[in-house]
C-alpha cells in the first residue's frame, strides 16, 4: 500500500477510536468532524443544514492547504469563511480531496510525516 493509503488508514483508525465507537467513518463524517473542529464551538446539536455546512467547512479547511481554496476569516456568526481560488478538476478530484485531508490531519499532529 502506498504512503497516502497508509496515512488514510491511520486517520480512519484514529477517528474510529476517538469519535465513532470503533466504527470507521465515511468521508462525510470525516468532513463533519473537521468542520466542528474548525468552528471551534465544541460539541452541540446541529440542524441538518448546519451539518451540511459543517461538512463544507471541513472540505474547505482541508483544501485551504492546497492551491484550490483559502481561508478569508470569520463571518459575523463566527463561522469560518473561505474563498475558492480555482476549481477542482473532475479527473483526480477524489485523490486531491483525500490528499488534502491527509495534509490537514498531518498539520493537526494526528499522523507523522
């Protein structure tokens, strides 16, 4: 298995132990958890729309470590704001997102270089 595959497995194992009761999370759960972390308001009840927005925040937070997106600050509601710098290509989109997620968790100290 290549390094990014091993790193991805480490992330899923970490999240399964820490947040999902041993069950390996899907990509939506990974993005949601990043979104909650980035929002910085701790665990709470979120509406369905908030959950969707949190997944988007998680995706943008990870992609802000790439040339595709940048963090621009916080809105009046305290939610992080991002700006798309360029579109993700159709081909290879899944790998770009996965690599961005790996970079995010590496930056957070979940996995080592």
